C-alpha cells in the first residue's frame, strides 16, 4: 500500500475508487466499506484510494475536549488498512483551514484533481466542508455531469452491524476486551517501546518488559491484568500484562504498563513491539507482601496457559 502524507503537491495518476473517513479502529463497519472497494476494484480495474485525516478532526474542531482517545494511532491504522487491499492511503492534514474549506472547492481540487476520483463509496452520514455543509446531495449535484459515480452505504447496512468507534472505545476503557474485539473484527492492539524498569518482577520470577506508548492519543484499557500475546520480530509470544500503579511494590501514582512473556528471555530493550489483547483476567490488587503477589501471579499464569491452549 502506497502511503501519501505530503499532500501539498501530489496527484493520483490512475482513475480511482475513493472512500473517505477517519476509520479509527478499522472496525466491522469500516471493513464493510473496504470490502466493497475491493469488489469494485475487481470489477473495474480501478485503483482503490482511502482518504483519511491526521490529527483526528475532533481534536481540531473541539480543542477543549482533551479526553478523546483513539483506538488506533495513525501508524496502527495504516497497518490495518494495508491488510484490506487498499492501493493508496492519503493522510491529509486536518486543520482549521481545512475544516472551513468550501465544499465545492474540496470536491473539485482534492477529490477530482488530486485523487482522480471516478467512483466514490461513502457512509450514509458523511459530511464535509465548511460547517459540514457538504453531504451526499452536494456530491450528487456535482456528479450529474458524469465526472464520477457515487455509491452510498445505506444506514440500514451500517446500522445492522451496530458498531461504532465510540462504542468500541467505551468497551476498551471499561475493560470489555472480548466485546471490543468482536466489534472490531480483529484483536485490539498497542504498539509500544520497551523501556527499562525497576526489575522487581525479575526478583520474584516474573520478569516483565516495561512499555511506553509513544502515541499520546492512544486509548489505554482499564487498569487490571490481561491475557495477551506479543508480536516481536514477526513471532508471537503469549503472556500476561498488568496495567496499573503496582500498589504492592510502588508508591508512584503513575500508571505503568508491563508484560510478562512466557518462556521468553531475549533482550528487547528499545524495541517497539506489538501487544495484542485477548482477555481481561481481573482488577489490579494490593497484596500484603511480595509472596502474596507471587502466589496470585502463579494463579494468573495458570489461567493464561489454559487460555493459551484454546487460542493456539
């Protein structure tokens, strides 16, 4: 998949099938649109182009809303989109200027001129341009001269899936990972860098990789213990993760993310790894001493190993 992030001076040379949206999470609703693009590509031979935005439009339109967290960072989103046969992903910078752009100018200069649009596939509630005044009717008026075709994914088709990025965010924040994964159509994951920690886990037989998520806007699941798998150098390793404040051994109030990988002893400091969430085991607990903590970790590992065999 070709990724275009320098949008000042570019043009898709071949006529294209285009879809537009934020695509946060690339969930089942998004996948319906992406599959339709692939069907049209097979039928027409046209290139598929996805136009998305960075930062998320809500961050620009509602700057005082500091609590917006995203299911996927821009890099994670592009990683997922590449799996659905998109030929070109255009990441357009969303700014205040862009949000006030005249809808006709947007269609003529971005969709038609830069993206070489011939067939547009959009969701039923797609809005664009200044004051979100542009919609399906605006597009239909301009397309009447035959310059491009429009296909709208109906409300019925989208609503039948009953999935939205906001619902999935809520599930993740409340720790309902299995429900989030079902609605995503894939397992929720984070990309994070391995950093040095205090090595207390090593002293009780549960060495952990401490993780730093570099995308500030990335959503973090509810505090607790999770069964996960990690993708490291294209290999998968099962393990258990703790998200929390380590109340048994640490007075620091900062939330930490650390993962213990089973039968793993490689040096992965400073590497970026992918953690894939499978199931939430329990809340984070405070124990009287390290022996009690070690005993609970042993129970957690036993549950994870049972789950691991069912996920092989």
